[in-house]
């Protein structure tokens, strides 16, 4: 009787190839399953993932990872600490005391309440009556020269008082350089235990384009979420006016108003949106009379929370 023999596929060359392919497939599946499970664990534990598309100024919204750049920074900071230890303490104290006496930590508001002051700003603020008249006469002479260069006769009846009128108008349109943020707020911050959104919308804004010295006008919407303290609502338009009454660009104006409110009030977040028409592109250049420009600046919880930002935009009528 013929003897039956059983044959295993792995004994043959083709069988070993099949088994090795199957083993490789299983290994790949295992790796994928491990990656998925690790991602699920990371999401469930609340770990943040870095995102280039979502910048965060709010400390609670910053991802924490030990990247090579951060390690380099740590090494640099340790080197700086060693250098600082080698410097005599008297020199360090002198530098720190002089710095604290002249500048505040804010890039927007200076130590005496002025905003982004220059040497000329302080000269104008502290000048005497005689110096004011000298400044006015100097400006009048410049306007008269400008009229002559345009081919006009500055001595004709219609232009006789124009140099003085224009000089006074320019001083008024740039009075924001001399105004003090502390004086404008004037202590109107109240501890009310309020933590819901506050919005003042449709604030009329008039400013001067620093590129062509012609006006741009529009409306500004300001919102903030208090950390218990609220500010008098009339102070928000006054702060906007302070920064608008100077040579500006719309992007910087929007940012300066938001940063100033953030520093003065210390709220959970601030949002500022401005929409305006620029005469430098209406009267000249591309001459687009119906165009408008919209800029925004969101800080704190308005930046880190999409729902809060969307609520603000819908309340001011941007999400129509």
C-alpha cells in the first residue's frame, strides 16, 4: 500500500517566499496600529501639537516641545548667565536702574504714558509759548514755499491766510503725539467682576496716511473680555482717537489700539477691527473710489479660541 506523505508549503522555496511576505505585511500593520494608538493616547491626554497656521501669543496656547532650537537657546542662556556673573554687580545695577527710569516694558506706551514718543514729540510737548510760535512760523513758511512751488501766488486774497490755517490744521491732526494714555484713562477702571464680552462698534476714525499726508477715514470696532475689571466705555473711542491723531498706516493703528488696551486693562483678550477708505488710493494712484481696507488685531483668548473670535466678528457684522 502506497505511503501517504504530507508536504508543508514552507519546505518549498515558493512557500518560504510567501511566508516572508506575509510576515512583512503583518509587521507593517503592527507599526501602523502602534502609531494610531500613540496618536490617540496623545490626544486623550490633552497634549498639543505644533501648528504653523495657528500662532499663539497666549501662553496657555503655546505648544511645549524640546526642539533643537530651544536646546540651543538654553545653552546660550547658560552662557549669558556665566557672563553676567563675571560682570561686577555695580555696573549691572547702574544699567538696570537707568533702563527702568527711561522706558517701560511696553513697546506701545512709554514710562510717562506717551505712545511711541520720539525726540520731536517731547520737544513739542514741553515747549514754551515762544517756542510754539516759532514752530508755527516755521510751518507757515514751509507752506508758503510749497504754494510757490505749485505755481500759485501766496499773496492773492484766497491764499493769504492759507499757510497759517494749514499749519494749525496739521498740528491739530497730529495732536495724538502729545496726549498721554494715563490722562485719557484717568483712573476709569472699575472692579465689577464681569467676564463677558464688551464691544464698542462703529467708532468713527480720522487719520493721516504717513506716505502721502492725505486722510484715511473709517470705523473701528473694539471688543474685550474683562478679567473682572472693566474700563469706562468712552475711554475706548478716546484711545482710538489718540493713536489716530498722528501720521499713521491702518495696520499699525489697529495693532497699537489693541496693544494699548491689553496693557492698560489686562483683560482675557482684546479684538480690534478697522475698515476704512484711503484717499491716497481714491484721489490719486489707482483711483478706486469704492474700495475699502479691513485690518484686525486679536490678542489673548480672541486669538486662541476660534468660537470667541467668531462671536465677536458676527456681533460687529463682519460675518454677514
